C-alpha cells in the first residue's frame, strides 16, 4: 500500500477527485490533505470526506522539520501537489526525490514559473494567441515547474475562447488524467 498526501491552496477540486479515485483502491490510499490556507475550500472538502487536514505555515514548510515529522507519522510515500501555491523547499525535494508530483495548467515549459498558476496561466495563453494549451504532470525539483515531465495532454483553443472556457477544458483534462497518472507513476 502506498500512502499519499495531497497539498492544495485553494478549492480542492483535484484533491477531492484524487481521493475519490483511490477511495476503493487496495494499492493507494490518500491519508492526508495539507494546505497553507486555513480558509481554503480544500479544508471544507477534507472535513466532508473525513480526511485529516493540516494547515501549515510558510515557515513550517521552509523549515520542513515539523512537516517531515507529520509526514512520517502518516507514513506518506508520495506527495501530490494539486494547486499548492508555495514553493517546495530543497530539503523536502531531496527527502522525497521523485516522489513529489505536481500538475500545471499549461504545456510546460511555456507559462511556468513563479506566479504562473490558475487564471494567470490561462490569461497569458490567450494573450499570446496560442492555438493549444493543456496540462503537464511532472516531478517536482528545486525550481518552479522545471521537474521531469511525466505526462502532457493538450486541448485546442478556439477563436472565441475565454479564460473561463479554457479553465473548464483544463480542469476536465486534470480530472481525467491526474489520478490515473499518479497511480501509474507510483505503482511502477
């Protein structure tokens, strides 16, 4: 059995989707949600799903000692970043080498890096008149959005695309491919 912790900073849609995907699994179990935002919707989702939720401060993440103890207590094998907006510190990356997986709402290396998340990405994609966008699932290293790519999936951008319509296309790709890719990656 592989135990995963899902980190998120916002609504928690991907976190809940991942939890539901693995709910009946005999190979993978979601044991913990983590957030840096105690007011985020992911907290409400965790309570509804009866999943332990931990709110971590930026300093606790940077120090990593406290968080590391918590992850060991829950026997976390893999960390999944699903809309987690804080940079993962080097200590954590080295402790979980090739065991931290992130999803990004663009086809990296385009539109990645600090500040490039959510609508910021979609706005940039549309402003540059791209003909396609998509998702990138990748391992996390010490740099924003530069870890080894695991999977990319594309969608076509129409001539009348809006931020909201593109966001819906990206979310559909995320919900379809993220849990499957997590499963394939951690069980290989």
